[in-house]
């Protein structure tokens, strides 16, 4: 069974933040919300929100580069008026 984007982002965020999957307070796939699909500098990019506190606010992303998906985080908000949110 393939992992959903939300499951993959949750795994990535737990790794980044040093959280354990068994911790009830760790980020879960159901906490991840897809904001939209955008083309940023020619790179297809999906933006996701997740529960967090503190500043700056961060978004999780999946960028498709050379046919491979790359998970990441950014403080740059999704662009307004780009190729728009697509679900």
C-alpha cells in the first residue's frame, strides 16, 4: 500500500522535529491539510499546513524535481494568483 502525501509529510515532520510516532502529541497524517498545487519557478509544488506554534510560520512542501518528489519546509507562503490551488 502506498503512503499518502499527508502520511509522508507527517513522517518527514516527525523526523525533522525529533518526534516519535508513538507519542500522542506528535504530528499525524490527519493533522496535515493540503493547501494547493502551485508552479513556483517552474517547479510543481504542493503546500501543506500542519499544527505548530511559534514564529515564523512554516509550510510543508512536496516539490517535484526531475520526476522525483522532495519533501521540505518553507517560511515562504504559497503564492497568490499563481497556477492556483488544485485539489
